[in-house]
């Protein structure tokens, strides 16, 4: 090495010692941005134990790619009724008994990608203990930072005191990050919340092929970040989004099919931000099967040659008025969007889409713009039009109700024993809600709110009632208690489980599980049947099984004559 | 119980029996191993009847093994519950109650589907894991049953620190 080179090497080394290697720092920032993306997509923060858990879901063990016709190369799809695969090319229409699509083992691929690519990448810049766990539906990556609490604080501080992906916003740090760091952030979100399944293709004709493939971000229970991601992709990368399929009843269940089949939760599913993969080539999946499937989708679209970007923005207006849906006021929908809508972009607007806000500011009437998508008309007819739309909406609902009433009257109703018990158990909830509220208000001398939460996941319920701010363990509640009570002043919680059969160790065990997680100040296991002598005997011999915390234990009670009577154990 | 469930219980109980043997012999001798069809209080077992308060044991674990410490002569119980579906807080709470009642030496909760995703996430937090699984000076172990190899996958074991324990039995079974 020449003398000059030697000198330059020494100077470079000294500068790195003093100021750090900019390349190293850059690599660390990229890695952290990727990790923040993973967390934003599906992460859980456990501040006490300094752990971060990230979910990689793969609901089906085997994912299937695109089936192209061996004869003409066009798309082949399966008829749901006949189960026969048919080429979509009208000049070909070749049929197949079995699928010729490539299969991917999602579980194995996820684990392999984690062990061989993602963990080594993260480990190279992040000092933590990495553990892989999970089941066939979800693989969990657990990062234990107990030996590196400073880095844990640095990463988790981005999320501004929130605990879980279903309440995160895109961190400010990412908005302020470099272009490449923003790309890594999206890569992280894709690896956890992105999916490239060919099942969601659009019925479109390209220049030389049919069927336009879409990939999507699947956003669970987080309405705000859905529109934030759309705006982020638009703002920093100028990328189109084809549509946002909101888990709003008017969007997902516009014809009330789920509703009339009694599927109450059908209208509050996940949101899907759908995009055409050929425009998103700057990003990449590190989960191999997802990357391979995305590549299939992009190749297919490129070979079909689609010329229209089909960006949802600017919106095309409101094509039709939808039926009223009884779940429009569901408390699991955030306040802003808890109303009737006729188009998905209206939900975008309600959830704070910057682009729609800017567009609305150019409208002659903002109200009319929201109602119809029209920018140029004045709002003189707004009230009249709004009433017309409401009338149409209600009429549609009445028609659907009549149609479905006819259908269900011809169905033979099958009530199972479980249904009977469920029905009777449900009868106890209003009484218990009232009695528990009264009991707690008397005991603690402060206002109490009590709710029947038997149909809700407690986490989702608390979030939408704005009670989640009051209780920092709420993020961990993915459980259903029958009655949930909340002491308003001191912000403490109470669980009640109701049974209409004799209490046993099994019932106690269920409640113990909930209480060990939730740590309510009181937990009451109540039945309409008095406890049996043998159950009392067992509890007397083993009182510790009632304990779930420091001086916290489950109370056994009986509901008789609409009053709660506590058993002395 | 369906034939499928019966077969699963039998396979798991054989594996569990071997685990108990591997872990506790020669300090302990195995007196009895069973998959009871009634609550423990009503099982006609001379060994069970030697436990204090056995008559209050009005519950039925899927598998139990009775051990005796050769030196002290003290009897102890190992229990296991199995589920066909993904394990939830309900199953964990249930086994925790049973474990505390019998002061079990080993408690194992097994399912071919492992834990539910929500429970997996809860258990990834050490504090919550300790609250859910620890009892007295012991801990419940949770694992996924592999229907192909007829054993619990050691990489599925929670708490994570106990994976090497299961590795031992799986390795020695392989050698056989």
C-alpha cells in the first residue's frame, strides 16, 4: 500500500473513532427503520419486561400462486360450484381437474426467512435476544431487550406511549427519516401486514391478458393508520393505491348478507389497502414466499399490459346509495367513522385523509362534496339531497328486511342445548350490570360504569370507549368477560363472569386466566345456581386457587331473585 | 370421547409417561399412570387415596402419573391436559387450578395446535408469563404436539428456558 493510502487509512480510522462510520450509522438507521416497520405492522410492546413481540401471520399453511393455462398462458380460475378450473381466455377455455399453480409453504418459509434473513439482519445492528415461537396460524418473533434497556427505550419511544399495532400511528421519526429509511419502514410493514395472494384479482382486460392482480396491506383494528399509510405512500413515493376496502358495515356488508345471517362481527373486519404490485418494485418482502408470490403477481400484470394506474384518488363520486346498516353505530367503529357512508373514500375522508381534505377545501360546498363527491355545485340543495339519500337508504333496508324475513321463516330453526343455555345466560347480563354498578358504587363511593361485554373482545371494546387511556394493561386484553365495570374516578376495573349451571373448577379456571392477565380490583364468578357442597369443600381445602394477585381473589356469588349474594369461603 | 381424541390422548400419555420417567428416575419410582374417566376424587386408586384432601379433587385431568420419592417415601403427582384446539387462557387457568390443588411436580398443557395467537403474544411478556404459568415453586409447561413424530416439539415449549428439557426426551426417544 502506498504511503498516501496508508495515511488516508489512518486518518479515516481516527475520524471513524471520533465521529462514527457514516456507513455504519446509515446501516443501523436502515435496520432500525425496518424494525419500526415490523412493529408498526404487527408489533406489541411490553415495557415492563422490555420485550417486543412481532406477529407474522399465515392463516393457511399452504399459499397458492397464479394458475396460468398451459396452452395459451392466460389466467385459469376455479368455478366454486363445479370445482373445475377453466382458462379465462374465451378463445381457449381449456379445463383442468387440478390446479397447476405453484404452492408455497407459508409456515416453513416464514420461519426460514426469520432464521436465515431477518434475525441475522436485525442482530447485525441490534443487540437483543431473539426467540421464535408461535403456531400454524402465526409465527412470533420475540425480541428481549432486558440487557439493552436503552435501545428498547429508543425504539419504543417512537410509538408515543402506545402498546400495540392496533393503535399505532406512523412514527414521526419515520416521517423525518431519509428516503431509504422510509423504504425500509415500508418493507417492515409489508413483511408483517402485507400479503400477495392472487385471490383478490380485478376483472380487467389488459392489452394482452385478463385479470389484474393486487397485493394488499391488511390493517387490523387500526382505522387511523390505514389512511396514514395511503397518504405516506402517496406523499413520499407518489404511488397509487387502487382502493381501501374498509371493515365498515356499509363497505363490507353493503347488502346486509352477513347481518341477516347473524354474523355480527362480519362488518368490523380488517381494512385492506390494495395496490398493483408492478408500481411497488422499490419495496421488497424479506419473507421469501411473500416475495415469490409478489413477483408472480407483478409478472402477470406486466405481461397482460394494463395501461391505467387506477388510483382511487381523486375519488369518482358516489355511484349508488347503500342500504342503512344497523351496525353503522357499532362502538367498535371509531367516533369519526361511526355513521352511514355510500363510498369507501368517504371513510378515508372521515379518518383524516390529507388529500381529500385539500380537495374538499376547493369544493364549492364541503358538505355536498362529502355527500356526492361533487366539487362544483353549491350547497343549496344539500339538505334536500341528504334527506333523499337517507330515505333511499332506509327504503333499501326495509326491502332487504322483508326479503330476509321471508327467507328465515322457511328455514327450520335448530336450537341447540348450547343455544338455550346461551340465551338464558344472556338474560342475566342486564340484571348483573345493574346490580354490579350499584354494589360497586356503594362500596367504593364513586361513579361506576358497567357494561355487558359478552360479545366483544375486551381490547377492542376498551379502545373504542376511550377507556384504554385509563388503563395501561388494556392492550393485553384479548379476552371476553361477560360484564366489565369501570370505577370512573380511580380508573380501576372489575370483571364478572356469569353462569347458569353449578360452578366448578373449570369455570373457576377460565376466570383465573382472565384475572391473571387483567388484574381487576374485583372479580366475581356468579351463578344462578347455588354452589354445591363439594365445590365449597374444594375451595375451603384449597383457598389459594382463588388468588390472582396481591390480596386479590375471585369471589363466588349467587344471583337469586335479581340480587347478588356473596358466598363466604 | 371420539376415537380420534382417544388415540391422541393415548399417544400423549405414552409420551408423557416417558418424559416423567426420564426426568425423575432414579430418585423417584413410578407407581401409576392413567387417563382417568372420572374425577380424581372418585378414581378407585390406592395410590391416589394416599394424598391429603384427595376426596376434594373434584376435577379430571386428562393424564396423571403418581410418583414416589424413594428416599422420603413421599408421593407426588404429575398431570397433563390436552386440547384439540389452540390453547387459550381458559385451559391455562384450568390446569393452573388443578396444579395448585394437587401441588403437582410436573404440569404440562399440550395441543396439536399450540397456543392461540393471542395467548402466544401474552406469554411472550415475561411478567404475564410468570403470572399465568407459575404456581408454588413450579411452572406449567405448554407445548405443541407433533402428530407426525408423536412427540412435543421442543421448539414450541413455553417457558422458552425449558426447551432443552424436552429435547432430552425427544433425543432419547429417537435413539430408541
